[in-house]
């Protein structure tokens, strides 16, 4: 069972996520209007780029995660 504090924290986190999504949507609408491209095309390109960036970060971090901690003497 969640405490009131945990529920409040989750609500605050969700509000922050919603705020970020609104900001991104507005920026994508601006790009759509400036370029004359349909919003869906712009949004899809953004999502593809975001997934590609996430994959690049994951691949770059993989060697770091696989390294064994060095022993201190």
C-alpha cells in the first residue's frame, strides 16, 4: 500500500512528464508549421531519432557496464 507521500511523488513525476510532452509537442508543431510537413511526419522523425539516440547511449555504455571493478590494495 502506498503512502500519501509516495502517491504525491508519483503525481508530481507524472505532472513533470506531461509538461515535457506538451513542450515537445509544441516544438514539433512549430517545426511542422515552419517546414510545411505534416505533424505526424515530424513527430515520427523525432521518435525515430530519439530511439536511435537511446540505442547509441546504450551501446556506448555497454563496455562500461561489462568492466569488472578494479580491486584496491
